[in-house]
C-alpha cells in the first residue's frame, strides 16, 4: 500500500525548518505519502524515543498503563490514514474504538486545526482490524498521548503540499498562501478547495514551505470547548451502532445461558423451540444454546421454550464470603514493624462490579465460503480477529473485523465473547446472524471488575509518615486481550510468566503522589474463575481509592486538616495546583450542618492530575450528594468540553460504586440481573459537576481513566466526616 520512496515527514531527516514539535524525536514520528490519485498520508509513532514530557508532574520516573501502550507501537504499522476526498472532505481512519469518550472529536479538531479545514468537513472513521498493526488497542488513556503529535505532523505535511500545489498553479510564492475553511487562499482572493488541489498535492515530494505544525499561539481550534462531532446524529437517532447496521440476511440470535457462572450444557431438548414458527435454528455452543429467529422476539420466545439441563460452573458453591476469605488469606504481611512510630491501619474490601455499558454486548457475523466477516465494537480488534479465527477454524487473514462505534465500554469490550459466539452460530447454520446479549446476560455472564481486599499500614512520627505499606489481594486478572502479545512482537522483554507480568504492571503503575517515606505496595492473586476485565482506572480504581481514604485517616491521626496534610506531603507542584484550585473553588472548610460534610481527594496518573471536592448530606438513611467540584491538569487540553464530560462521568461512576453499585456472588451465580437491582445513580441523585481546568505545561496527558479514583475517595471521605463511620467495604450500602 505504501510507496517507501515517498516516505516523508519525520521518518528521515527533512529540509531545514522541518522540525517536530518540542519533545518529539527526529525518528519517532513516521509519515508516508500513500500512492493514491488524491492526497493521502499515513502516520505512525516510532520507537526511537521516549514519550515527550515523560514526567511532567515531577513524580519521579514511573510508568503507567498508558506508557506501556505507548511503547509497543511499531514503526511499520499505521495508526492513522488521512485523505482528502473528491467531495472536499478530510477523512481519517482511526485505529481506536470510539465508545463515547470523544476521541473522534479530538482527532477531528487536530486535523481541522493543522490543515485549516472546517471541523464540519472532517470525518473520523474507525479502522478495521489490520493484522499488520501491532496495537489497535483502546485503553490506558493513551489515544491523545500517542496520536497528538503524529497527527499534527501528518496534517502539517498535507497542508504544505496543498499550499505548494496552489502556488504552482497560480504562480505565486507559497509563503503568501493560507488555508482556511477547507480551501487554499491567495492574497488576491483566489481560492481552491482541498479537493481541487488534491491530485496535484499528491505528487509533491518536497513542499515549498516547511511541513511544520502551527505554534500554539496560532491555534484556533485546539483548546476551544467543542461539542461532539456526532451530536447531531445522536440526538436525531441517526447514529448507527452494531445492531442498527443493515447487514443483508442477518438473523436475530440470542443465547440461553446457565444459571451459574461458567456452567455448560449437559443436555437440551429443543423440540418445543423448533416448533415455533419464528424460530430458524437452534445451535449448541460451548457457552450455551443459541436460538436464531426471524425477529428478536421470535428468538427470545424460542430461547424460553428450550429445556436445558446444565452442568454447574467452576465457582458453584462459592459465595461472597468464601471469596473474601480467600482474598484475606492471600494478603501478604507487612514488612515494617511499627516500633519507631504510631501505626495507622486500615482494611478494605471491594465487591465485584459489572461493566454494564448502556449498549449490551453485541456482534454481527457472516461466516461462509471459508471467510468470516464480523462487526464487533472492540477495544482490541486484532486480538478479536485472532480469537474468532481460532474459534471457527480459519486463518486470521480470512477474518475481517469491522469496528462500529460502541455505546460505552469501560474495559468490558477488551474481550470478544459476542463476536466468537456470533461467528460460531453463523458457521453452523450457514447464514449471517445478529447476536445480542440481553441485559440479564450481560449482568450475570459478562465481565467484572475484580473484587479485592486491601490491608494498609502507615507509620507516623509527629506529622511525618515514615513508611506506607499496601497489600492488595485480588482474583487472578485475565490479561489475554493482546497487550502482552503486542509488546512481545514489538521486541520488548516481558517477564516469562503471566503472574510476573501482572506483578510488574502493578508495581509500575501504582505510585503514591505523597512523600510517605518508605513506600511498599504488593499484589497477591488467588484463583477465583469468575470472568473479569480491567475496569476504568484498572488497579487505581481500588488501590488509589484506598490510599486516599487512608490519607484522610492519617491526617486525622496526626491532628491535621485533610487539605493541609495533603498540601504538605504532595510531591509535585502540578498536583498541589489542582488541590488548591478545587479547595478554593469548592470553598473547602466552610461551616456545614451536622450530618453533612465535605470530602477531598486527589489522583495523579497518565501524566495528569486531578482533585475532587464533594459535599454529602447524610442526615437521612441514604446519603445525598449536593456538590461536586473537580480540578484537573492534563497539560495541553485539546478539548475542554471533552475533559469536563470525562470528569462528570467519573463522578457518576464514583458516586454509584462507592455507595450502591456492586455485584453479589451467591452459590456461584450473580445475584443482580439489571439496573433495577444493580443500583447505579440516577440523574436525580447527581448534582451538577463543576470542572476547572489547570494547565501548567504543554505535554499531553490522559484523562479517560484519571478522574475516578479521586472522585470515589472524595465521596468515601465525605461520608466518613459526615457520619463518623470509617468506610471499609464498598459499595457501602451493598447489603447482605
């Protein structure tokens, strides 16, 4: 596809003035002119340098999940292909999943800025799984961090060629031309659209002006609060999700699933189901019994008519208490005895937690003639391609995986069960199928955030913390969604065992933002075969939450206000900055009635920092949130409105999971079945969230997984201050 003789941008030394933005290594960003009749460029992040501003928050040299993802991008695979179409649109194929986090809008803003295009003229599509790619992976808050600089470099290269083409056509100096509104303009008013110039621009090997990104001072799109580019079609109901796609002949399919997690079919009587006029096929699967109908109503009726005898799953007989007991037994002992100071101890437990995005798990598959085509909203489509191929006995190159937008993900779309099931059914019945998990299926047989047990000890002398130890015990994390394979393919040395990889990831990503003396945090795992997947903030969603609750309790033990204590102990000025902002804007320390209180907490990860201040009214049986204020520093903020939305979403997740939302395991089965008993916060329970954006540097930080730990800990701390009770088990109102 690519003509290496036309390789340009920063793959090789360029002409004078052809320098990347600050912090970008000469060989880190590779761009190519694609051999095409119209102007098309491909861009890839290389391996020759470290991420720019590796430690902008001054927290010491540490790695987070985003860094691991950043590192395993190969210079031979494409992260973005950008083209100018004949109808004067700028189209980019993004190798990430849009699941409501706003990355398509962010990418459109970058292209509109650097090209001089109208935002409304930019379309962002989602690329199909590509076996030449090593990392098509959405997670770790890494999309902006990976693609910001390469996208701007590629777009500036396109702009330089469009301007050169216009200068050649009009016989005027290229330096006197500008781009605006998806056109090139001359000083005398002449103009030409990008589409009109595209063919000539595709032939320009050496632009007449340096392909150099704009200085920040000239940016008019980046940094401006911008609504989602897909908002019109969303509010009009025109947006297409997987089940909305019109795949000819695709038959609705549902699956009868076992009463216990991981149960299997012992026997099935499907005669009553097959007798129903709307039922087309009944297919036995490793995960259950699929019923295909002419409509979903027919499929559900057929499913309910089945008589299935089930073998119990591997956790049959195990309930919450048994799991907690195993986790407690696995917690490693503390290393530092509290002989030289006062010990402040805390023990915490978190329940399993369903991902439960608004769009349930879905897939469309057509497996016929030795080929498979699958439509699957996936955070790891190459891994999906490989696993679907294995399930239906094909080579990965015979499997096409299209990636539609997703209605939420939160880590739950890192695994591919719906795509595998749909492909298996399609192969067996010889027809395309449109497979849907019901909400009950998703709740009882989907993927869960791990339950966890935490034991924490801080040793204090006066107001100093001399040691801080955290022992985390969880079930074994399923870490088979392609990241390890990608890193290995990229030539990175990984520990030889899964357990060592998990421990390394835990150690590298779990850091404390405070001067807490000798810090020692360890993870231990036990075998509990309940399906799981990383959930928003990964380990930090429990570890950092626990640490921030402990920060409040340590402050109380040494006789200090929680804000004063944090300000004195925090390592980095940028982190102190968001803490000060939220305390100021949230009016920390104001007088409040008995039974109400403020809570504050912070978190630093993904090269970003955030602090939350919340207020709770606990005078009635259930706490009521009355105020939420956040301050966030992500470095250069591409879209403030997108950052605000992420913080608002994190606040809802935090309020829900600290107080009500969690899953019970009863005798090997999940008790909850829908949002009627999986108690996520309703709109009436969430006050407006005010978000203040600090910007202390021009680096690009991550935001999607940043906010949850601070928001969750702030709610827990407010509850403790309002009630005098130390929260120790989450959700607090989980019940028996």
